[in-house]
C-alpha cells in the first residue's frame, strides 16, 4: 500500500473503498454497486490484509442474508 493510500485510510477511515474488492465481490453478487461499496467501506476500510479478508467474509454474509437472488424470487 502506498503512502497516499495509508493517509486516506488514516484520515477517512470507513469511507475509502477499494474498487478491486468491489469488482471481485460484484461478480458473484447481484446487488447495486453503491450497496456493495457501502458495505466494503464499513468492513474493509483498512490496510491490514487479515481484517480485509474478515471484512470480505462479513460482506458476503450480509449479502447472502439480506438479498434475494433472481432464481429465489418465489422462495418463501
């Protein structure tokens, strides 16, 4: 992580979104990008790789629990 990224995370914690993470999770999720970016900002706005992995797992759980896939639209 370069110096600019470190400063952004330091001063704007929780508001910085890594677009590479957005792209990697978006491929498997049918949600609007702004929802995904909000969740990634909440759970993955850090430079610690372990916390980022934990955050990605948390985002995937939130999406699985709260969003209906198109093939599940008739499911109760």
